[in-house]
C-alpha cells in the first residue's frame, strides 16, 4: 500500500507499506497440570523466543511450541514469526485428579480407590495388568494374582493420574 503524507505547508512524502499476514496458532488449548500439548504456529518461527508464556507459574512453552501445564489456571501464549508478527491464544491448565485408598490387596480380595472430581463417562478406571488386578468403573480393585499393576483414573476433563497397586499372596495354612 502506498501512503502519502502532506503537511500544512503543502510538502509531502510517500512511502510504501507492506502489510504482513498475522500468524495463526493451531492445537488443543487445554492441558492437564503435569502434562504437555503441542501448538503449531504458521510460517517460519522467529529465531529467538518464538513462543512465550505470560504466566509461567501456570504454563511454560518451549521454543518448539510444547506447552507444559504447571498449575491450574490460564496463561496467554504468544507466537512470533520471522517477520516479527505475532498472535496469542489462551491455554487453560486443568487440575490433575488425585487417587486415594489402600494400595495393597490380597489376591481374591478387594479394595476401593477414590478419584477426585467427576469420573470420565467411559472407563474412568483401568488396570495395566489385569492378570494381577482388575478395577471396576467405580474404583473397586480386585486382586487376581500376586504382583503389581498400575491403576489409572481419568476424570471428566480427560486428566488422569496413576497409582501402583500391590497384590499380595493369600497366606497358606498347612497342618494335619
């Protein structure tokens, strides 16, 4: 675009102004605390600090756009391209659920775990090793065989946490 300025004396000057496109930012804008997401900026990123977080106590961001949730809240993430143009998005960091309950159980017995917040609608509880321990959708863990299994709880926001459950062998009784 050509811009001409004329002052009150009738003198003028003309410059050509190039209007650059604002970069776009794509990716999921929610992350659980302790987890990461990746944002993508259009065009070539700036050579120095292409990504910044306004509130690093809530979320940090790497030079490649990897956002790490630090604490629940929101942070404005800014992306700057090599032309010096920038754009922002607001990232929300969600709270990671907690799991409480007894983490040991005998084989053939049960223990109940509780997860904070609202459970996910589908499969809120899972067991990594069902040959050692199973878990119901309400958090009831059943010991199957001695060993350990990682139990995962996922809340309705999609955030999850894990604990390791130890399944102990039932004692044997011998005698005559």
